[in-house]
């Protein structure tokens, strides 16, 4: 992510050759997608009725996306600012990401995926000063110049236990075909934890849906990731018709908000378990998911930092191996018509140790509505409105009030009040492969500080995918 300027140091070391290679990566992606579309113009054979979930399936999947975000805000009231404040003066920033998604069937029940990505740009105020930043793509940007890297590289093995056949559409990191409704799936490699956990059909993709972090993820879950949002790990999923349970274990960064992962896995790792139930209410699809997680890393303690130096606490000076952070999450989605759906998330963590990978949120709740444009004659368009309330634990707010710095927050003092955000967007699909979105995000108590704001962030997003 460019999440913060100090994270960008690695990105600034990239030489001109890396930048040129990234551009060639993007060009190659376009050419490969064009070739794939040509190949897909040949009709596939019809699916045969069989007990095997792998009959008449596509051999692979190839997709490409490009997303450009431009966000800005005007000046807003602020009696003071600190080292990690959201800037009160007028500001505009942009970000770019482009990704090639490739997948292929290997042997019976096995799939392999490789995603190549290039990113550039920066977040507003260096992604400082807000509990829930406004640009979801700045979780993947790590350099002011375009830089390419391997985003995902993982294997997936499916074992069938029967049940009915469920259709799978061709999509990014998804191969068209069938899967059994009763199955065991093992995934191993490099990916984003949110590829498998905390998913939501109405609020889960900042490239096409809500951009605010609290509306595409559970921001109280400090999920393991490097500065681009990826990590290495294992996910085991057992699906049994309407029920599913997922277990995952993932590598943590070697330092807070860091790019390098800690290879001392016995001392540094994040674990998660999620229980999912899919249901139909009034004939409409919905799902509920419960999440429990625990992270282990060399984290600092807010309370210990205050005890050591009440006048100038520094949580980084209290880091010790073996520290843990644990939390809970709830995720709901429910269709209310063929063209609209509701969503809700809630999250909590114990808030005793410093944030290590995602956001400084300790408590969150969000909800909203998503609709497509069928009613006004534009079925490919979609729009949404959502709101979120984010808060801090007692130890965390006391640390910030004493002048402490986190990796997102640090106004130098704190008049605590939960940060509130309202986010609304409209996505106009002006061609089958391109969409332009306009978005408005309104923050009250930015950075959980009642002395600052309110502030409104405006955004434009261009998205293309093949």
C-alpha cells in the first residue's frame, strides 16, 4: 500500500528499469487479454451431467484490470495539527493500479493462480490522520512511480464430498465450471487475506464499489498483510451446502506497517476462523459470517508506553515478542430485491497493543445499501450509500491524547469522539469494459478527534476490466 510516506522509502529506491518493466507488464497484460478474448469466442462444449464437478469446464482464466482514482478535499477547521494529522489545507492525490489475473487447471481438482500487478500514486496526507482512509487502492500503492510485482501466486486443491453442483462464472482468479456444494478446499501461497475472509457481495471491492476502507473491510480486524495488502499463508475451507467454515494462518510483517514479512512464523503469525451461513429470506439470497482472529507479533503496548513516559509516550519502544491482539467480526449481506441489497459489518479488538498491518480502528460498525440502475434504464450502472462509525479502545485513546504516535494517527493531542463517515457513489458503465464513478465521503471527527473537521472528500474513479 502506499499507506504511509515512511512506507514509501522502498518504493523510492526503484530505478528507471523497474518503471519501464512495469509499463511492459501492463502492455503485455492488454495483449494477453485480447488473445484470451479471441480464444473465448469459440463456444465451449456443453456441460455433461456427471458426478464429477470438473466436467466441461474451462481450462483457465485470464483477466486484466486498470483503476485510476483521483481524490481531493478542501480546507477544513483544525485548531492544531500533529506529525500524523490529516492535512487541513486543500489537497488532491491520485493512484493507479493495473493487474493481470491468470489461472489454470493443473490436475483433478487443482488450480493455480498468478497475478502480476503494477501500482503508482499516493494517498491523501500520506494516508495519515484518519481511522478509515478514503481510497481503498492506496492499500496497494507503494511508490510514487509505477512499480511492478507479483501480487498473488497460489495453489488451490478441491476435494469433493458430493452434494449438488454449483456453477462458477469466469472471473478474476476464478475459472468457469462447477464445484460441489460439499467440498474441502486447501489454498496455499501468496494472496490477500480478504480474498477468502470477510467477503461481501455489496461492499467488498474498492475498485468497483465503496472506496472507504470501513465499507470494503472490517477495519477493526488488523489482518496480516504487507504494505501492498498481501501475505503468504494457508486457508482450509469446508463447505457443506449452506454452511461453510474457514481456517487460515498467515505471515505477519516484520515491523508495524512494514513491507517485509517476518519469517519467524512460530513467533509472528495471524490466525483466523470464519463461520458462514447462506440463507434465503423472502426468496432472496443472503449470508451471515462470524469471524474470530488472533495475531501474534512483536507489538508494543499502549499502557506500557504511558507508564514508561507519560509526557511523551512511544509505543515502538515497548515492543516485545509474543504479544497478541485478538478480535471478533460480524458480516451480513441480504438481497431485498433482484436489483438491490443491504450490508452490515461490525468489528471489535482488545485494543491493548499497537496496530501492526491495517488500521488503528479498535471498534467499528458499518451498514449501507447497494442498487443497480435497472429502474432508470441503466442495468449496468450501480450506486451505493453507506455509513461507518469507528472508535478506539481506552488504552489507545489515552496514548494518543498524551501525544503518542501510531502509524496512522497522531494529532499531538486528542478530544476523543468516534470517527463517523458517510460514503456515497455512482458508477456509470459507459461501455462494456469501462466505468466512471463519482464519490463523496463526509467525515465527522476525523481521526477520532472532535476538535478537527468536519471534512468532505470528493473522488473520481476510472475502472476498466477485460
